């Protein structure tokens, strides 16, 4: 049954873990560039830095979306938690990186079908009978491939692939 959010990743997301050195500025810029190249409007929901005795703690939380039409849009949520981060030199850091990547299609993002039971019924019929095949065989595949491309970019940058 297709609801308001149609996940193409597991609901908890795709987990990326890494421990070692990395170029934080380059990773950040590459992610922003990827969103722009794929025509996503990205917003950094959270950006925190905490100084710790054993190494800094950094949090980056991106929400990116691309409207497909007046009814659906692609959403990618990307969250990084970096702990024990220490600066090695101008461009290089060392630490533990934990990434979480979630992709889903948001349906009826203007909430036109959510106000009364009859409209909710039409919402259900439209998603699960009328456009279900196109959602599953076209849009889900397209978004999934984009999420995997972003995951590959991150892993490549971290030296995981």
C-alpha cells in the first residue's frame, strides 16, 4: 500500500561508516555540487560543531528535494555525525564518520487530498491503482538510482570504494 511517503531506501536509511582521514571541506562541497547537478533544492537543516577533549563532534543534516510535478517530489535526507574529529593539516581531518541516507517520494506534498475522508479515499485509489505501476517502475527506480549515486560519491570520497 502506497501512502504519503513512498520509501526507496529502508526507512532507517542506508548507513555509511568510516574511520580514518578525510577532506571535510571537499566532501561538503562535493555533496552540495551533487545536489545542484541533480537539480535538488538542498537545505542544511542542522550544522553543529562541539569542541571535545578527545576530538570535535560535527553534525551535518541536509534535506534535499526536487519537485517532479504538482503532486510528487523526490526527497533525500542526509545526516552525518562525525566524532573524535581532529584536524591534521589545512585540508585533512581524521575521525569517525557515520552517515545516514534516506530517499523517498513525497506524494500530495501540498496536502490537497488530506482534508476529508472522501479525498483521502481518492488519494488511496490514485496512488494504489492509477499511478502505482508508474511509481514502482519509473519514479522509484529513478530516485533509488540517484540515492545510490550519492552514496557512491560519498563512499568514493572516503575511500570505501
